[in-house]
């Protein structure tokens, strides 16, 4: 588990002497990611307080430091100064931080989104999609002709057609099954937008477009059965 600290970067400012100033504000870790232990260690090791020019072993102490000669565009709780070439040389640290933050906020949205789906509903959806990706029609079958079978690698993803970023839910009516490649490329796009983008990117033939249209229409026509009958059958069991 990633250890986090209650600070978040507000922005950076490059100075003419080859230094870069990074502004931080204190945040609530229940609502914001803050920064990881890795990023905190990076700034502690390579940076100094931009206000008093002292080391950063205890960040909270430097929140009380008075503004120094360098002027930042906006006020902040903490200001860190370090060499610009060092900042750029450790770009991988910032990339990992971005991924951690994105994952954290996605988990928050997922927790807040309404609805749920069952394994029975996913199996029924798989049949309606003819065991094909909703976006590119590639096969979703794993080794041995099974999808996500015991001991087998994941061969498809459950994708939120209206993404959580745009207020989508976890109800089965908002779920489609996609190949790993399509789900990764779709990211937070709305499903309608990605369908058009995927068709253009793949330069889909008329036959492929007809195949996709068939599973789209099949899923839409059976949406009510997918939501109701599967739940009723599960309750009877």
C-alpha cells in the first residue's frame, strides 16, 4: 500500500537561474490523494525550502516560514526549490505519481457511483455480445474456449460505457465487455465517442461494421431481460 502525505502540488515556476519552484498546499487525505512517500522523498532529498533555504526533513515546520526573495505567482502552504535539470532528470517519479493519483481518484468515483452487477448478468451479457468485444468485435475467448475461467488469464474487461468520470453507474445497463486493448484506449471517453473513434482507427470494413451493429442492437433489444430476468433467476436459486 502506498504511503501518502497531506500535501498536493499546486504548480511549478521556473526561474532564470536554472532553478524551479514547486508550490504545495495541505489537503485532506480522505478527499485528495496528496503525495506519495516516493515523491516526498524526492523533494526532500533534492530540494530546499524556497522561503528559508533550509532542508526539508520536517515539511510541516516550513509552513510557517516567511516568504523569501523569490516571488511565486500564488500563495501556498509550502514552497520547494530545486535545480531544474534534477527535476527533469527524475521524470519517471512524476509519471508514477500521476498514475497513483489517477487510480486513487478513480477508486473514489467508483465507490460513490450507484448500482452493481452480478456474475450471472455478466455471463448473459457475454452471450448477447457473441463473446466479442463491443468496440472492435475481436474474440473475448481465453485459453480453452472459456472467458475468465478458473486459473486462466483475464481476456476481457468490464467497461463502463458512460465512464465514471462522466457520472456513469455500475448497473449492468451501463456495462459492456471489451478487449483489453479497447478498454485501455477508451479511458474516460464516453462510449458513443469511442465507438466512432474505434471504427475510424480500425478502418472497419462494411462487414465488420455490420457485425458490430448486430451485437449492439442485440444488446439493446435484450437490455430489459438482462436486468430483470437474470436477477429473478438468481433469486429463485
